[in-house]
């Protein structure tokens, strides 16, 4: 097997096997165009299948730094029924009770009930609560408090309490003992002013709003914050979402809570197309308010696992992601194969992925979905050819976002930024920013601008977006170098290969502002392997790292591999050893990335199904609801793959099957580091080109 893997495997090796595959999308880019050229899976034939037919076919659960996989195990705190729900229930009950009765009979019943309620005691003061209250105030003051329910006046105690903690306990005790029917405040002399609680209605300072806005909530049993303990600066919780991206959910939560989006943090961004579960935190969040969002309908997200913590979440505070991916209508890459052969092919592919991992390429989604890939814009920026970058961004393209087509046509024919801007929807941020600035700049007779005007328009694009272009070029170069490294040396460690040096006291700060899905190492030390290092057996191919180009990184000392960087970038008139720019923003520092990635905790199942368009794997929410219906809980976070799969006998819709012939699906479960792309793991597993998945991040 080792000898087989020494030989590089290229796309040409797959020409016969894959020529009959029918892509589900028309790709704007091919893998070849972004440097994804090699396989390490030694099998001669892979298999094809459909990805992301349903959102539940692509499930992602964040992995915390401590190794805990984030799951939805509850739906927040049990707040009981809201006033609105109780009111609706009462109305429904009355409607049923009054059905068939006359107006006179209904009025009589209501009057009798009102009389009974008036005669009922306003509160029930238990003996235990009475004795505890007398530890703080005297009997006369307690009697005055009880008289408030008859007089409706207010009173102030003579007793004053200087200890802040004791004052807090008395306020809590008054609310609990009198069932929330009293309001108490502390005077400047540390005495207590007490009144009957008013009907708050829309008064934002009273009732439920008062509870929500307070730091602590104490229920009728004296439990603080629904068992979460004392209030702390940050409220952490799990977010389960479907068909929504992370930023969209965060902004939506901020809007519903009427807080700034800046107060909401998360460890990593998760894709829209799928079902994902991750951690959020809110600065000074109140559990009652946040948990109440679960009652919102059609939100496509649920919240749970609330805890109060002293620390916030920061981007990158995760160790990876766990994926549960369903590939439907799976067939061998060559026709006329039997189901038995399919099982053999999948088993062989799985064995390779499990043992050898995959080339840690930057996936197709890194380079955009359109004819002009993001890394080409990055080339123009690094060449400091601002006009070329703007023209690429606004140019007509064979494949582009439909909403930009009119704008692109106007720009090509008239180069009129104002007219082009009017034809462009607002959500195309980069194009709108550029056109807005150019609308106020002077054009020459050929409708062109001075370089400064082009630069000014590019700098108007939000920084994270414009930096994506140059980072995409780094990724492009890294992919090409990785492909050449496999072609030249296979999976054998070579002299001059770089590895992370844990023993070095010298570190290099390498921070290009990469987001968590592509970041590898910020502050690291590397060493070039010597012959002695290789002979020691201490290092394997999984230890080898390749740098993305930059002025703060060390390049491999292997001359052949070093030359690959030079030759690759020379085609774009760039020098890997000269990446400092006048505009510091476009001066690339570089970063290190492992050549291979090896998934952890791999498992798979092949399942047979007959019904198209039906879920095959349960989500966290469905598992939670299923366990609740069975009277259980969702305490077990680590679930076997078989627990999630919906058996064919569980489906009640088999009679509506769209086909009489059984189909096969492969369900793959794996854990990947934050720097790895699931589509690249699937590429190696299936041994097929993933260009058709370019729009399926």
C-alpha cells in the first residue's frame, strides 16, 4: 500500500472512471483552475452521489476547545406559560363553557366569579416565610405590610439594613412570600419602601419586563436564574439553526432583544445550507429574555444549554467541527456495477480516508462561485493594479449573480457608475461600495479614472471582504504547491520539509486575519527537517506544513519545493520574497497549513431507501423531540451514527415512494480540524471532482 501511495494520482488517472458523471451544477470554476489536482486515495474507481438534497443531509456540530461536541440537549429554561398563553387558554375555556348560554346567563356567571375572587385572600403567607421575615423586620412592620392589601396605601419601614447582601435577600423574600404582589425599593437611608404591585400592562419598568431587565430572576421557590446560579457577565448557550448563516442568526437575535449585534459573540461561522449547532454568548445577557426567543415561530433556530460564565467567546475558540453528511443516490463512478460492488468500493474509499486522510486543500468555495474567481482579484491587488481589480469586479461574466447582470451590462457599455448603481440590489456590498465612490470621481475622455480613484473605491469595501481577495490568492498558491509536493514526493517525508517546532523558544507572528475556517497557525515556530530528523522516525507526512506566501514565514529549504513557489507566482508577475506593499493592508504575512488532514472518529453506514425527498438522518432537534415524546431526556451528547439514522420501517410514507427500485445513501460521520474543508474530505472519500459542489459551502 505504501508503494502505491508514493505515486501521485492526477485527474488524468480518473478520466475514464469519471467521464460519465453528470454534475448537478454548472461550475464556474474547475478544480484544476484553483490548484486542486491530486488524490492520495489509491483505489481506481470512486463513487458519485448527491450532496445537500435536504438541509438535514449536511449537519455540523461545533467542537469546543475541551473536546466537547455542541449539541442541542434542551430548549432552554422552563419559564412556564406566559401571561398571553394563560389568557388565551382562559378565553378558550370560557368560550367552551359559555357555549349555548344567553348573554344574561354569562353575565351572571361572571359576576358570581368576581364576587368569589374578591372574597378570596390576596396572598398566602406561610408560617415559614412569616418567621423568616421577622428576622429582618419587626412584627408591627409586617402587620403594616399586610394591611396594604386592604388600604392600598404604601409604607416605609423604620428598620434600616446597611448590609447590601441582606437587603437583597429581604427584597427577594418579600417577592416570594407575597407571591409577587408587592414591590419594594431601598431608600437613601437603607429603609424599605413597599407598595402593592400595580397592573403593569405596558409599563416597561414593572411585571415581566422588570424581571427581564433585572440581573437576577428568583422564582416562587427562591431559585436564582432558573438554577443557573448567580448572574455573570456572559450568557453562553447553544444555537441550533437550519438554512441560516451564523451572522444572520446573530443579527436576528440582536434585533429581537433590542441589543447591539456587537454584544453577541461566537467561536466560528457556520454555513447557511445545512443544519448546524454552535455556541453563542451575549454580554450581560439575561437568561429569561434570551430563552423566551424559543417561542418565536418560523425562526429556523432554537436555543438551549444556557450557562452564566465570566469569559466571552472569541472567533477561533473551537477545536473543530463534527460533520454528519448524507450522500444520496450513491452509485459507482463506472456504470453497470452491482450493489455488492458499490459496498466494496465505499469500504475501500473509507479505509483510505481513515488511514491516510486527505490533501488539506482550500476548497472550491474559497474562490467564489462565479467566472471571475476571488483570487484573480487578489492578484490585481497584489500587483497594485487598482483599475484592473475594479474592472474584474464589475465586468460581464459568463457565470455571475443574476442580480448583477444589468449592472455589468451598463458598466461595459457606458461605464456610468451612477446608472450602473441604480441597477444593482443593495445587498451586493463590494460592487455598491465601488460604484458609490466612483460616482463622485472624475473620468477622462475614455471614461477611465486615475489610479487613486480606483484605490479609493476599493478601500470603501469592508476590510474583511476586500482582504478575502488577497487571502484567496494565498490559498490558490498553497493549493498549487501542495499538488506539486504530492507529485514530486508522494507521501514520503523529505529533507527540507517544514514541521512545527514545539521545542523552539523563538516564534514567528503570522496573522493574516484569516477567519477560523482557514486559519492554521498565528504564532508558531517551524523547522526544516534534516536527514537525521527523518531517520529518527519522529516525523511523518502528517507533521509536514506548507506556508502560504508572505514576508513573515519561512519557506521550505527543499530547493525543488522552494522553486515551485517562485515559478507559480512568477506567472502572475509576483515574487514570493517580496510581498511588502506601500498599502500595509495588502502586505501579506503568510501562515502555515498542514499538508494532509486526518479526520477523527470516522464512521459510515450505507442505507437503502425508496422515498425521494424524505429525511434519512435525524437532527439534534428531532432527537430531542423524540426523546421527550418517549419520556426521556437528551443528556447523552455523544450519539452513535446509527442513533441518528431513520430506519426504513420508521417512515410512514413508503407507499408514496417515487421509485420502486431501492436507492442507496452513504452517511459519513467525522471530526475535522478548523483548518479543513469537509468538501475536500468528501472529494478524497468519493474520489471525484468536487467542482459541482462549488456553490455548496
